[in-house]
C-alpha cells in the first residue's frame, strides 16, 4: 500500500468571527478531524486556512487549499476531511476545478463526523457529492442574502451597529455606535498625517510605535491594508451604507 493511503489532509477554515464564537472554530474543527483520523488509523496533515470567506475568493488565493491539492496531485495524500462540503468551495467555478482533481486521483472525502467516505470512483457517491455541493452553495447564498437584508433593515430602523467587528474609534451601546473619545484621537491623527502627504507605511509605523492604540483584529500591530480601509470608509465621514 502506498504511503498516501496512510495520510488524511484536514482542511480547516472559518468564514467569520461569529462562526468561531458559535462552536465551529478552527480548534473545534481540528479536534473533530483528529478524532476521525485516529478512528480511521490515518496520519492527519493540517491545512489551516484561518478565518476567510470562500464565497468570493478565487481558488488561487486560497494558499492552503492549493497546497492540499498539490499534495493530492503529487500522490502524497489520498484522503481529505472537511467539516462540510462548502469548505472546499462555495461557487460553481472553484468547486468544479477542485472536484476534477479529486475525481482524477480517486480521493476519499470525509465530511463532518461520518467515518464513511465519499468514494468519487463510485458513480452514486459522485452524484450525491455533487448534489450536496450545490445545496451548500444555495444555502450559503440564501444565508448571505438574509444577512445583508437583516443589516439593511436594522440600519433603516436607526441601529448604527449592525454586527461584525466593532470599528476602531467607536464603542457600542445597545445597537448604536458611539465615539470612543480616546481612540478617536488616533483616527484624527491617521487622517491628519494622510492629509499632510504621509504614506500608509508612515502612518502604520507611527501607530505602532508612537501610540498605545491597537487594531481590532490583528494581534501583530497595524498594517497598511487596515489603514487604507479606514481612510476609504464612509463611516468616518458620518455615513453608513
């Protein structure tokens, strides 16, 4: 038996911070994958994509997924595990690109807690896997539409905080955004430096070294992408869309 038969690639990904809080965090997924690996007697190889959405992201931008597909193409891995089928891809174009590789290599796909793989050499399993993928894509589109409509209605009703990560410079009281007086000084400095012709790298360095302020999401300091997003956000002009 080839070595690839003894390995299983665990593809981990969460779409939003909310998912992490609702019990499908990366740690929970890894634990589930490892438990199944042990049950099957397979060596788990972790491919951790972190927190990102695969709804719009192109396949070539998903580095860990591409690494997993390379391992499959190079006959190093013949089994994979995902929490559900939408972890592989949420749009038809990316899904069929992935599906082609899985079928050509006869990969066994394990989903969730089931120890029964989808054998893509089996026409019935192939058919069922395709249906499940289409259902997942449809469900995700509906969920996203409901989320957008819910946020829009909340905003129309006067709630200035409609979920997600609290923006830098603001606090949340009830469902309202209110100015954080201390952080607002950091926002003003960012705009002041930019108006004076400073680059986003200059601003990043200043925020990291000269101020006590930390960005909301990154634990390793400010980055130019966050600053560019803040400079382009209508929220700091008193507008919300």
